[in-house]
C-alpha cells in the first residue's frame, strides 16, 4: 500500500473530520508519533481544503503562491478548493483564500509518483505575519541523517479516518535518495531521482499530510508524497525532492 504521507497528526480528536473518499490515495499520508504544536512554530504550513474539508497540506512560497503535491490536485476544479493559512486549526481561525489557479508538474506520474509537486495561486494575497511566513526552497539536499521535521493535520495511524483539529509535527532524519533506494530499506528501484526520504522509527507522515512541508535547516527540502503504510519499519516516508525540483517551482510560480 502506498500512503499519502503527512507527519503532523498525532493527537486524535473525536471531532476530527473524516477524509473524503476521493482523497484517499494510492498513498496513506499522516503524521504518526507526533506532537501537537502551534502555527507560530510552522508559519509556512497551510491546509488545502476541498469543499470546506481538510484534504492536504502545503507550504507558503510567497504572499499568493503555495507549494503542494501534484497528487493532491487530481480530478478537482478550483471552484471547490480553498486554503486556510495562519491557524493552528485546520477548521477555524487564520485566513481563508479561494484558489485562482494551480499547476501540476507536467512530468507527474501517478503510477511512479515521480515529480509529485504542484503550485497554487491564491485569488487574494496573504498578509505575511508571525503566523504566515514564506519558506525558502532548498538548493541542495541535506546530508543523509540530517535533522528534519514534518507537520500537518493528517491521521495518526494507518487506516484511520479521523483527523486531529490541532496541527501536529514530528522530528525525523533525512534519508538520502541513494540510501533510500539501497537494500537497507524496502523500496529499491521505486525511489526515483525526484524523491528524497525521511525516517525515524515509529514516526512518519500519514493520510491528510500529503503536500505538506518537510523542513531541514530552515528551508523546504521535501513535499509529503508517498510511502508504504505509515511508520512501517524499514519504509521511510517518501517526499518530492525540492532541491531537484526547485527550478520548476520557481518557473511555475511565475506562470500559474
């Protein structure tokens, strides 16, 4: 099983929203083993919503551009999309902006998950503040083993249908592309040149975290993409590699 991976949902809430069936991917993305946090600690984090319900995460790139995963934007029109920024809670607070347009990477492949990245243009600009900040794009991949964090409102265990209302995060370690594709882990040749991994035993992203930020050294190094299960031993979370895809993001942000 693939997973929509987002590492930030550790504190389950009885009032959490169910994930729309149409958003349950080939991937099961969620945050497992995480901790509740506030938006002030992750001010670039946004909730990408379909028809008012949280579906994916994303990162503020500029006052009107958000970076997310291409798999979050399949078979959907802008009319049902909105972005909530500047709030610890996906369902209230902060500011809500309609989506004017989005662009998926032209080379995105839903079967291999290569080039799983997209940009969104908001219909109204965000006012940057202590709770809404743009994050820079990595220009090179962090070293194998580097400290990183992933955040989101994804489920807290594989197969769960309940989302936490409060933003979650988890600390993980970077697994380089070559290491992730090695016999140390279980993916082998499924790890492609546009992917980077992160792994810590018992901690991972999960359903609802897809598209969200993997951050290391204060910059965006990955976009939650896929994985087997959530926090499965020997299977790191897999992310779109922002350093490799940086030039595409910059170009797409200027043309979307």
